[in-house]
């Protein structure tokens, strides 16, 4: 098997007396579309925060392409090709969609935000970035939104633009934290289909947090990591997850009630 893009081993994160993530291990391979799922507060976003360098884990390791990234800063991890979105979308509201794509993500601002913005707009490859931004909007099938103000977008459209922004630097792995939460059914479906297409077309990997088990089981991910109370309950294909009694008992029964965007 080819080298994993991401390898998380025995990851543990404590906040004071609270153990948010308990010895979590899993891998994401090249060109894989992997779901990370589990009930509220089970440690999904904390796992993302440790992978992307925003939090220092208490113990355990994060490897990126076989390289120990456990103590790297967010900008260093970004430079290795990992980009992420946040559970709460962070667009620049008074900028247009295309401008939002051109501004580097906030984690890249170190050490000087103003310098990062000025540099990004004066580099010779500015034109290439603009072309790339339009290509990304094409890939997400929303080229018509290029000149809309971010403040005019619906929640679902904002999430799409946020995904677009994470795709700007030709990432190797996209970490998406609930990109379809609260998004209406048809748009949520479109986002999943687009992601599947992007994975197939470009060979990048995607790790997506999705709260609604019912939704993620049916929308084309290759494997699912199921977390519960900070631990990994199982890792398997959608079929394997669907037929795992432990998962059904711990989680699946409640999943149908959630607002993950599924529409009948
Ligand atoms: N910075 C923090 N300081 C203290 N506790 C935290 C912090 N971040 C998260 N936690 C706690 O860690 C646990 C896991 O939180 P986390 O946000 O990772 O869950 P989640 O699986 O992403 O949940 P949700 O589905 O609601 O987004 C929760 O009990 C949460 O309150
Ligand atoms: Mg979360």
C-alpha cells in the first residue's frame, strides 16, 4: 500500500481534567475520501485542531507523508499541503467571493498579517492565482458567484466558498469540518458530489467531519472513522459501518434525528 498522506497515532488531547481525544489512531491514504463521524462533543474538531497544528496534543503523533508533524505550526502544516475549513465559516464578509479566494487563509498570516496580504497581492504569480480562483469556482460549479459580496451569500454558499478557499493552494489533503451542517439538502448533496468528483479528478485526499451518519453512509465516501466519547469506535467502509452492531447501538439510532442536510 502506498504511503499514507496522514497517519494519526495514539493521539490524546486533554483540556485540564477533560480527555477530549483518547488514543485515536487512523490513516488517510492518497486519493481517499474519508468521513469522520460521531456525536456532539466526541472530539472530532479537537482531532482536526491537533492535526492542523492549532492545538498541541497531550501525547501521540501526527505524520504527514511519513514525516513527524506533531510539533509543527499551522503554517508549516499548510505548507506540506494540508488545508482546512472551520466548523464556523470564516469569510471576509466585505470582500467578494473571488477576493476571499485570493486572500491567504488566516493560519498563513504568521508572523505578520498585513505583510502576508501585501505579499500575496504583489507576487508575480498573482495572475495565476486569479486563474486558479476562477478554476476552483468552476470545479465547485459556482462561477456565477465570483463577484458577489460574501455578506450576501447564504450559509450553504458561504460553506462552498470556504471549501473553495481551502482548495486554492493545490492541497494534498483537505480537512473539512462539517461543511454541510445546516446546508439545505440539495446543496449539501451537491457539495458531497463535487468533493467526490474532485477527489477522483485530482487524486487529492479529503477528510470530512459530518455529523449525520445517515447522510455520510450514502454519499460516496471510501471509508468512515467513527468516534464516540473521544475514542475510535471503528474504521470501515460505509457497508461495514452500517452493519456494525456497536455503532448502531452507540450512534446510528440517534443519527436520523439530526439536521445534517438530508432531504426526503
Ligand atoms: N479549547 C477547549 N478547551 C476546553 N475544552 C474544549 C476545548 N475544545 C473542545 N473542548 C471540549 O472537548 C470535547 C470535544 O470537543 P470537540 O469540539 O472536539 O467535539 P466535536 O466532536 O467536534 O463536537 P461537535 O459535533 O459538537 O462539533 C468537548 O467536551 C468540548 O467541550
Ligand atoms: Mg466539532
